């Protein structure tokens, strides 16, 4: 992407999304379609990338492509200078097909299928391990290929009192007590340990978790160097808030201080600090646009997509779903429509999320019951939404759904996956 294009991208403002949504809805209506669709506005990704650079000038982002994986996002982030975090062979292939150099990719999944690992090793990617058995797998596979593998040791995050909110530590991360056996395995398997990584959980609700985990990462770093490994990469993972803005600024101020405290001396010596932000980069870039296909009764409506489709976030990302302020799309004049949409969203928005909905029982909320189109009775969305006066044929937008939303959809019951449309830059 040339500089001129980048420059013009910078000047895209939020209204472009609203105008685009309205035009696309009008096109759908004209074509007799009530299918849901996604709208992706890449200018939002540029804003986020710029904010990252301002707040973390010395930490290179390796975008966690799992958050939203499509060619325009990959190509944009590559052009801006991002690296990529991949978890599977298909993600690696996607990123390579966008012209990304292998040295700008990290294969960040601690548990790998051998077929995926082989390709990653052939490309020379750094991978991640947290147990001796995987280190042996990497070593054996690399030996068969005649290559020397490099790995980061993924350590368990120090969650403290926030432990109940995070799930990642149940699945991934080495305990400090295993540093000896991990070192021994790496030496035996001829695997070069070149750094330490962690992932605090997604999303992370406390910057302190980064601080405490960085202290632990430094213990690991020193112990591994003592074992004879030469470390050069510190990977602080993802988990940065999808909201961006002031919250992100606060996180970055804290994390920069924590980094200085724990790693300042060796950062001065030139180690590389990288991160794997996913949701931070893309949450604000995508809006789900859906239509009301039927009315079940007063204040109870069926949408053209649901928890098995574009709104799977309701289950997988309840925080993001709760924070979303859906609004009815007003097809009057653009200004009026946008204004009313935003007012409906912000003023009446989401009162209770999916969790509350479940706790309180479907249909008992005073707000709106919104059902997905499948035959499954659990295909119901956040009954607490209070969008006034919907009727069959209306269109509703769910903004800020860019992280994981379009990645976890299925076509259960034969409903088409919502198409992704891109706002022209
Ligand atoms: C290893 C790893 N890195 C990065 C991420 C991205 O996290 P987030 O989207 O919260 O930034 C994830 C997602 O869970 C992950 O598992």
C-alpha cells in the first residue's frame, strides 16, 4: 500500500460507516434481501494502529489474526508495519498469502499438530511451548527436517485476585517450578529457547496482571539464561482493551512503567519486545447489520442472524456484547438516521447482557427479546436490549463487534454466513 493511500485512509471519519451502512441496507431492500451483513471500516484499524504506536513506541505489535482474519485487514496491517500472531497452519498460510515475511510471524500456539508444525518449521517461524513434551515434539520434527528450531517459553500469567475472570491460565502457561525440566528438555531436544512469552487472558481487566506477570517473566528470563540459553525476545501477548481510547492509554502508561521496572536494563541492551494484540486492533472496525424477519409478539422479534451466526459474540464475548449499543437504522435522511441511531444506541442501549438474560430467564425482561433465526430455543440474544418500536422489515446495527464476531460464526440450520462488506477508503 502506498503512502498516499495510507494518508487518505487516515482521513476517513466515522460517518463513512453510517452512510455506507444505510446505502447497503437500501440496496438490500431494493433487491428484496433481508440477509444480515458485516460492515468493516478499515480507517478504524488505522486509528488503532496509530494509537498503539503512540502509546507503545518500543513494542512491535504482532496482530493476533484470530480476532478478525480477512485479506484487507491483513494487508493493511502489514503495510502499517505490523507482525502477525498465528495459531494454525491456515492462519499462517493466510498471512503468507498477504505477502508477510516469515520473520514477521510468530506461531503462538503451545500445542501443535505435527503437520502444522512441519510447515511452520520449514518457514523458520519462532513457535511457543509450555511443556517438555511439546519441546520434544518440536525438536524431533525439526531434526527430521534438518532445521534448528527456536521457541519462546509461554509462562502462566500471575492473575492474583482477578483469577476468576480469566480462563487462559487453565489451559496454557508453564509454572516457574518447571524451569529446570523445560531447560533440560530443550537441551536434549536441541531446541533453542530464545525468549519468554505470556498471554494474560482475553480481555484483561487489570493492567496489574501485566505488571505481576512481567516480574515472573524476568525470573524465567534470568533462570533460562543461567541455564545457558541466549534470550532476545519478550512477548507480552494480547488482552488489551477493545474499547481503546483512554482505557488503553491508562493500560499503556502502566505497562510501560512495569516494563521499565522489570526489564529496563536488558531493554537498554537491545532485546526485542513484542505483543499480540487482537481485539484492541479490530473491535471498533466492524458493525453487524441485521434485519427483523418476523414478530413473535409484543416486543419479541426474530432477526436474520443470531447466536449461531453473526451474534455468536453473545456467547463467546459476553463483555463485548454487553458493551455494544445496538440501534435501529433509520432510513430517513442520513443525518437524521445517524443521529437517531446513535441516540437510541447510547441512551436506550443495552441494559442487560446475555448473562443477565440467562439469569433472569428469557422473555421476563422489560426490554426487547431478540431471537436468532435457527430452530434452537437457545438462539436468543440479550433480552435486555431496549430498542424502541421495532417491526418486521426494520434493520438493526450492532457496532463494535470486530473482534472474534465474524470468526466464530457457523451456518447451522443452513443460514448463510453474513457477508463482509468493506467501507471504501
Ligand atoms: C496467544 C494469544 N495471543 C493473543 C491473543 C489475542 O488476545 P486479544 O484479542 O485479547 O488481544 C489471544 C487470544 O486469546 C491468544 O490466545
